C-alpha cells in the first residue's frame, strides 16, 4: 500500500525520545510544594514521590522534528515563529511545566526531521547509534520502532517495577498489554489513536449509493465498496485485506492473544472470496490495468489519502492519522483537508466470526536500561534513582492532564499559520482522567466536527470498552533478522497480492483457489519465523536481564 513519508509523522504527538545523562540527588523534599506548602504533585498526577530537588540532565530524541538540538528546552523562551515543528512545540510546552516542579532537571531535545526511517536518511537504529556516539550514551526515553529489538539489545528497562504506582495503573490496559512480554513491561504508550474506516457519505449520496449504518457487516461493506464506477471514483486506493485480518479470530486476534497465527482454516478461507471483489474496485488495480487517468493521478499525487480527500474513493482504510488535518477548516487549502461535505469514520465491519471493531495505532516509548551501563545487570541505588526520575517525567508527559493542557495551549507555526500544538493523539489513560483529557481533545477546533458523527460515536465506544483485538506492529516481532537478512514475519500473507507469491493476481478467477492451496505451507513457514523470533526474544531476556525462564510458560506473550 502507498504511504507518503512525513505525513504520518506530522500527526505524531508525545512520541519523543528522552536520552539522559543524569546526576541525581534525592535527599530533599519528597514532593513538590506550592507557596502554601501544599502538595502539588498529587494534583497533577505525579505519583512516584520523586524529590523536588532532584538534579538530572535529560536529552530527548524524536522524529517529526527539525533536526536541531535544544539544550535545557524547558528554560528557553521560544516564540511561536521559532517553533515550526509540532513535536518540538509539544516537548517545549511539557518541559516548561515540568521545570516548575523540578527546577534542577534539564530537558534537552533532538528531533529528527521527517519519519524515523525517512528515505535518504539513516535508519532509526543508526540514528540511535549516532546519538550515543555524539552525546556519550543512548537516549533514556525514545520513540521505539521495534520494542522487541530494543529489548534484545538490552536497551529498554523493565517498567513493571512501577506496577504499584498509581499512574502506571491508570494507563489503558489494552495499550499496556501490547508492551508486556511475560511480565516484562518494555515501554509505555505514547501517541495512540483508534483506526477505523473513513467513509465519504456525500460522494456516495451524489451517486445514489445507499450508505450503510456504522454497525455494518462485511456484506454491507462489500456492496457499498463495489458500487464505484471505477472510472471517476473507486471503493478505495488499495485492497482492504485488513478487513480479513480483523474479521477472523486466527490472525490479528491470535497474534495479540497467543503470539501465533492460523491461516489454514475455514474462517480465513471463507473470507478470501471477498478479496477479488474488493480488488476490482480499487485505484491500484485501475492503475495496473492502465485505466486510471493521468489527470486523476496528478490531482492526488498517487497518494491514498489525497484520493479520498479529492472525492475519488468511497472509503479509506489505510490512513488513520488525519483526524486533525482532515477536519481542520482553518486549513481548507491543505491537500490533507477532506473536500467532502459529509464524511464519517466507521468501525471495521462485522463478520460471522467477529463483531465490529477498530484497529489501534500506537507509538510506544521505552526507557533506558541503566543497569547495563556499568556492565553489571544488577541495579545499583544510583541506577534505580535515574530510572525513577526518567519514569516520572515520562509518565507526566504521556499520562498527566496538565501536560495535555500545556500542549493544547502551546502555539506553533505551520507553514505560516499559528496553531495549537495539540493533535490527533488520544489519552492513554482511563477513568476520570481519560474523560478530562478527551474534553481537551474535543476542544480543539478541528475536532469539534466529530461530536455529531454517528460512526465516530461507535469508534469511541469501542475504544473506551477496549473492544479491539489488534496487535501493534512496533510492539510485536513483525520482522525477523537471520544471518544478516531481515524478513517480514507475515511475508507470504502480507504479499498475497503479488503474482509471484500467490501464483495469480487478485483479480484472476483462480486467485482464491491458488491462495487456499498455499495456506498450509504459508502457515508453517510463518509460524516457524514466529517461533524463531520468540526464542530470540526469550534468550535475550535471560541474557540481558537475568529474566526468570519459568515465566515463559505463563499466559503472557
């Protein structure tokens, strides 16, 4: 599927990386106090009891930035016109608030321009290595592109040591579970949003196409999708295989719950019949057949989101990260603004095997494993103090309402226009704190349009009830490296649209039969990769962390 680099990154919030070289003291006040001597940390959700006179020097590394290094950004006075990156503006606002509570903690920031693996730039893994070479150590908190790889390198600390902390317990358990490996908590949720299906209702109505209700079934979805004329508008840019991934109990759901897949079963085989129907109504197939006009390609720059914005698709299933940009009426001239007069976001359709659901986008952050710095895996008191300070900032940043409000209030400059630094990201906590932070989310002008959208209301219900069985690719071993070569663990399944993999094109009459004949072999190959990846992770947990092997037999993934 097509993805335009940099676009998703522009929507990211709260995904910075904190790399810290710290000198810590913890002998002063155990909590911050205001002028009246009242405890202020409890009011803002700081629950670790970190001494207010703690001294630390914390450097932040993130993507979607400006590639500048900001030293002690919380003490800086940056004007709006100097803040031209949303992520920089967010970290700046949070660091300034944190500085009021912990005046001796410095927050520094390096923010890479574009995406972590932006073409033409070093991979994120190399950026981490370069950071260490330049600043003398790995970052202390980083936006991870692969938590399992970071654990295998011994970089990520086990945050389950904070399991009794009230803020830790307030995090969304569904999000946290994706970062838990046999009880080892490898990180915290940061930028997180629900992933549904964009629906262009106005386009459908203008073509006399009935629009299903948000609780649609796969058959209703298919009838709607295939009503396109495939000349001036289509069902979607690409074939929506994720409908099957989320519509069976044996693919995404089984990965999340058991860490394995089962492709060779009646559920999968019965749903495969939908794929050729969907494929025939996609822009990708039209382009491959030479029937997509040059003008339409130029109009939308061959990018999936722009096709939807320009009324060329009835749906969009590939671009969930435009919750703000797509609805921002102050930027109607933007290519990312939805031109349709009536649109919505629906849950994934139900099947005979699964109800309506949503996928989840989450960018996790990890905290540095300080115990590894001296070559001794055991934690010294000084190393524990460093971890506590970093964890305190990380939880304040990602979980506190005060940080969310500071980000909302902070302005930055986007192509000459002054905007709030707030963006798409949902609260990653639950309960009353979630409700308060959603009030802030809803107050962003671009988000006010969502309150009347029926599909969106269903999305919120599913999110709040944790009715998603999606796994997070950054948190699972979605890729495996053997003998220096990296392979997609689900390669055959994810590439079944290729003739060389499936033996036919998706629109060929015999495509379904050829895929079904290969499912058993694919199943064996994929699960062998998963088994190898699992063994690699387990071995490194023991090697790097002295992890208890007996936990590998538990129900944890």
